[in-house]
């Protein structure tokens, strides 16, 4: 894994890691007509007001795993240009209150976005923010799965917005939100929102929030697991897509401990 400290930085298929500071902007670029698989580890120290911009230029494909550690507040802007593709797996790990806003901006025609986002909270933490799928180009597609896990007395509040502006015909957007509550006082307030300014589009959304199915727990316990281990196994399925996404074993092992801590 490469440690970087100079920006803007041109992405390649080499995993990178860097530290962020308060009130700073960081830019990552993917050049035209290229395809990369890259995992990015961003580390802070309860860092606030960070801005991260990622540009996916024309005819390029970015397969990105994005993991942030101890970044208390940041804004992510990913910009896609003509005929570009983004496959994004993202999660944030911080044991305190946080605010994170993520904007996927489709700026070029025939671009395609697929997102898997995992956010968890525990203790009495409050996790706030938005995830926006912005269609600013015709013939564009976005698909998002947003997975939230709230434990103890913690609270997650997220707006997931599909925004298709006037004139962006033949656009498709799907957002699917799933929330799991572990704790009598855990809370998730997730809003799937469609902002559609025309008719010639295909959009849908869904949202399901609740506790773990007792039948699933019973089934696993009938196979010899304790209740605690059964709950952990079910929660592990939520982070499994994040752990499977990195190509590099080093990166996978680096984030495994943080993610497993989130679901204890």
C-alpha cells in the first residue's frame, strides 16, 4: 500500500493511504480511457471539515473501495464524465458523533454508478448526513444499496436522494435502504427521496428498518450457536460486501479489525 501526501493525485491500480487535516481539500483523479481497481484508506484524528473530490474522466471505469477512519465530518464529491463507470464500496469508522455527506455527480452521458454504503453506530453516537445520486446528464444510471446498523442507544439519520434534473431523459435510478436495530433504544431515521423533474425516467426506492428476524436467530441457535454468536454472524453479513470488495489482502486485513469492532 502506497502512502501519499501530495495532491492532486492520479489514481492507478495501487492501493493508497493518506492522513487528512481539518479544513483541507484532497483531489484524486482517474485519467481518460482507463480502468483501475483501487482501495483508498483515509485516516484522521477526529478531523473535521474535510473535502474529498474524485474525478472519473471520460471512458474510464473506477472500481473503488473507500474506507475512512476517525474523520468526524467530511464531504465527498465523485464526478463522472462521459461514458464513465463507478463501482463504489464505502464505509466510515469513527467512535463518536459524525456528519458525512456523499455526492455522486453524473456529469456525462451514458455513465453508470453502483454504490454499496455501510454505516454503523454504537454507544450513544449520532451519525448524520446525506447520500445524493445526482443525474446531471442524459442516459445515465445509478443503483445504490445503503446498509445501516444502529446499536445500544445510538442514532443514525440519513437522507438518500436521487436527483434527476429537468431534461435528463432516459435516466435510471434505484435506491434500496436497509436498517438493522440492535438495542431497545437504537434508532435509524432513513429517508429515501426522489427529486424528479421530468417523466421520461425510471426511478424506484425502498426502505426497510427493523430488528433482526427472530427466526434467523433461532435457526442458527438450532445449529449449535449461542444467541450472541448468531447475532454476530447475521451482522457480519452486512459488512461482508465491504470485506470482499478489496482486491488486495493487505487492505482487507487492515480494515477487518475496524469493521468487526463495529458489529461486536
